[in-house]
């Protein structure tokens, strides 16, 4: 009963307009944080702009991205930059990437990009790179070292030898549950680049990594997975403060592995079920994660949204802006040394979210 | 009458002497039924991943990989948005009309049967909880 009540409360809050003007900024800063260390950025992901024909695109997915862009532009103070987390397109073609880029061009300020598998497997990222630049890179911002990886590569044999056409290769990888797909990986070449990039960085410098796939192994059947996750984690292990942000999963997940905090992004297009809702397979959803409410299909934007992240003292606080539910905040907790949801607590003391079937 | 009684006794004798029961399914029956079912599930899976089912290229599997989050075991159930107790096929039609921007199917359309068979197959082993939300 209380679960039903919770859901109704969420919907009422949504109806009352918990909107961009009342976004939950960090009100409490850590005592040792220098004011100049604190900054925010917006994180938008998985818009899956889908071409129908001519100038027609799937309206539903368009609306998700348009809304995220509009709300991001309303933020005050302005975030320092916007990160787009990958899967801008559905089938990686020029009309989709162009249409997506046009919508993103309305964003005020600098936009960075992460490569998603839906952007990549038609032309192996060629047109995407023309629009957005290199597929992996790093930059420094206010004392934080940011790294962007292309984590959706896979075995060469699958990429180059298995499919008769680029179109079919794209379609095969686009099906999340397609048994003909292939596990994602960062690969030797990029890991070597990462090793060299990190060699120049002090161990006390906070590191923030963006990848499209989780740099951890959750469920291989849906590629909530990176084949060489452990090797990437090992490169990040010597640093004091590491945060990994990833898209692809279209749902809220968070985890802590050693020194590395993981937080995912919601999609602007559609939510995905948690792997545990597939009755026929074992999965390893992080125990820390308190799941989102099950999406209500009658609300087109339910369980989709975008994120506002603030970084203070090199630790992150992620505000999930859900369109039809109360927003959620997952912040690094110095006491537990893990990301923690500010409303939904550890299993023994937590308010469970809506039951999942 | 007497003839029938004798026949019945004879049949019972046969039933007891051999282990097989009178109406046991034959191997070929079982094989055929299973093949029929598997074929329809397979057809359902291909419809589930088919961008041409609706009009906008969106496929069911885009939001429901392995038919997850369809929870067929909870139907029929009250759907507040429809204002009545609904069957799963009505929800499939809701998705065909809305996210897929397509046309609904008749309840007994072979395509609907195939998709419902696929959904049920992916959810096998889960206990029935009709009416549950
Ligand atoms: Fe995606
Ligand atoms: Fe993806």
C-alpha cells in the first residue's frame, strides 16, 4: 500500500512542477572544499534519434532530447559544460547524427561527446568524428582530470569479418538483447593511451572518466558490460579519487569498486528494465543500487531524464532529473566511501522503491 | 450391451498388462506440439524485433529486451489508464498504437498470438499473479 502512495506522491510532485527552476543544487559543501573547487556540469545521454524517412524522425525520442536541452539551458548558475554520453543516433546514419547535432547545438556552452555503439557501428565512427572530434581524449578542468573513452569497441573479427554490410553490422549491434551482438571493450590501443595519459597525472588529482558502457561487468546478455573492465580499473586504481560515469544502461545504477565510484545516466529516449526483470538470466546489478520505479508506459517520458552533476573536492553529487517522478540524488558519502542515494538508504534502513516484477 | 462390456474388460486387461495408459500421448504427438509452439515463439521473437511492425521503425525490443518488463504473469489486471481490467493483448495494442505509431491487431490475429507466446516463453517459470501491480 505504501508503495502505491509513494508513487502517487511522486506523480503529484511531478504535476506540481518540480522543474528546472527548482533543481536540487548542492546546498552543503564539504568543510575542506575550496569554493573554487566546486563546479557543475550537465550530463545528457542516450537520445537515440531515429530516422523514419525524408525529414521524419521518431517524435518520442526527439521530445526527450529537446526537453533535456531546454531544461539544461534554464540552469542557473550555468553549468561549466555539458557532457553527451553517447547513443545520439539509433542506427548511426547521417540524418540521425545531423538531426541530433542540430538539437544539441541549441545548448549554451561547451559540449563534450562520448561515443555510443548506436553512433559507431555503421561507419565505425567516421561521420560522428567529423561532427564531434576524437573518439577518446582527456582534458583538465578546475583541478579535475577528465578522460573520455570509446568503450564500445569489440573483437576485430566481429567488426570486420562477420557481416556482409555495414548496415547489417549496425542492426546486429543495435539490438540490445541480440545474441549475435558482441561484448564491448576499450581495447589494447586505447588502454595503452590511457596508461600514458595517466602517467602525467598526480595521484592526488581527482579523475573523472566517461565511457558509454559501464566499466564494470553487470549483465553480458545486454552488454551492460565491458570485456576489459578489470584492466581499465587497474589503470585507475593508483589514484585517490576516481569517478566513472557511463550511459548505455538507460537507468540509474551506482556502485563502488575499490577506489572507483560508478554512476550511470538515464536516457532521454526510453528507460530499460533492470536486468533482474529478465527471469531467464543471472545478473550482477550492484548491491548499492536502489532501483528506479518501474516506468509507466502511459507517461511517454516516465523514467527518462538527464543529470546535473556537481563536483566538489573531486567527489561527485549526481542529481537525476526525472521527468515524471521525484528527482533523485546520489552523492559520494565520505563516511561509507561509496555513492549513496540521499533518500533511499542502505538496505536495513532504506525506503524501498516501487516493487519490480 | 454385453458386447461392449466384454470389450471394456478386454481393454482394461490390455491396459494393465502393458504399462502404457489408454490415452497416452505418442512421441510423435508431443514432438509435433512442441515444434508448433516453438515455431510460433520464434515468429513472435522476430515480430518483437521487427521495426516494420509499426510505422516509425521502432521495435518492441527497443524498450523490452527479452520481453522484460512486460510481466505477463500479472494479467489480466486493472489498468487505471484504460479504466478497466485489461488483458495483455490490449497492452500490446497500446504499444503498437503509441510508441510504434502503428495499427492495433485483432486479439486472435496470428501475429498477436505469436507475440504473446514469445512474451510468455521469456517469462516461463514465474508464478502467476493475476491482478497484481
Ligand atoms: Fe542507449
Ligand atoms: Fe548504448
